[in-house]
C-alpha cells in the first residue's frame, strides 16, 4: 500500500529546471564580473582620486591640501605627501594647441609623478603580468614597466630601484591627441 505522502511528490518540469539553472548561472556570472572589476580597479591611472585629463588644478589643491590652486602653470610640485612626493603636469593652453587637444582639456592634470620616500626595488614593486618593459631610445639612465592601465614604474638602470611611479592619460585618450611617445609622458 502506498502512502499518501509519496504520491504527492511531483517531478520537476525540465524546461523550468533549465530556466532556473540558467538564471542561477547568470546571477553567478554577474556577481563574478562585479568582483573581478572591483579587484582590478585598484590599478588605474588615478592617484588618490586625481586622474589625468579629468582632474583639475582645483581638484589637486583640494585633495593634497594646497591653500591655492596652481593656475596656468605647466607643473606643480613636488608636494610632500604621505609616502613620498608628488608632482603634477597640466595641459596648458600652449600644450593643448600643440597636442590639438579640445579646449575642455586645458587646465586638466596631464601626468602625475609620484616619487616614493622609501627605497623600492623592482622585486618590491611586485609588478603584475600586465606590465611590459619599455625603454626610450635616447634614455640610457632609466627603463620603464608600463601597464595596460597606463601606470608606469620608472627604474634606474644602475640599481633596479623605483625612481618614480607615473600616472598618465589612457592610450585611448592619447590617440585623440597629437602626442607620440614610446613609454611615458
């Protein structure tokens, strides 16, 4: 004799089961994609929230605590900050004309140069796989490791120590300008 309980068990519809599996897999991939992007977001061409061709002199003044913003100057710094010194180069009206940059880019940070206060060897820098070695033709003193995220480490050839960490405009942004460089700006 069969129990009433066992007869109430229903079989799952295969189409509904497939839909549920697809939805579960989609949700998992969506969450994985967010986690992956969050993990790679730490390596960008932004230093403490200051980003080349997006941040202004006013942003720099606010973030590093300057009393007044640097106006129409080619560079600002070095400024003592936690962990080292930072210097900013700006896209001046003259450079904007040379680079054929849109007027909206004038006055924006062009490149950020951070010089660590503590010595850092190439091993200490722990460069990820996305970094590629690059050398400038006329420069026999330094070499660079440049990432796809447009962050570059400048090393002294004599001792393989990090000289400067450089945050520069993205390759896509540079393609729109009349700028040519092998490694860094």
